[in-house]
């Protein structure tokens, strides 16, 4: 193998290794996934509040009232001034 070929192979291998490590870093991926999930859930609770108001004509006073409108666990959230408050909000 010529020197230029060896240098090219090394550069490509190092580039792929670095990209693979950053993509497969479990702690970093988990932290990013939690941020996205919390934000999505906050929007879901806000949407459920709007749905509750549309059906009942009044603001919900607790998250327990929103359970029929939401799939999943929203127990970490609360309602403050008519909007969702909790992780990601």
C-alpha cells in the first residue's frame, strides 16, 4: 500500500470512529431523548387542557381531570394559570 492510500484509510477510519462514538454514546442519547419526550408531553398536556375546555366550557383544576384526554403518565405535571407546568415546560 502506498503512503497516500494509508493516510486516506486512516483518516476515513478515524472519521467514522468519531462519528460512531458520538452517535452511540448512550448517556448523551438518553439525555436528548428525555428532553424531547418531556417537551412532547408538555405540549400534550397543553392540548388536553384545550380539549377539556372545549368539551366542558371551563378550565380544568387538576391534571386528574385530563386523564381521559391523554395516553400515558402525566402525573409529573400540574396546571398553573391555565397551562401545563412540569418537566420540559
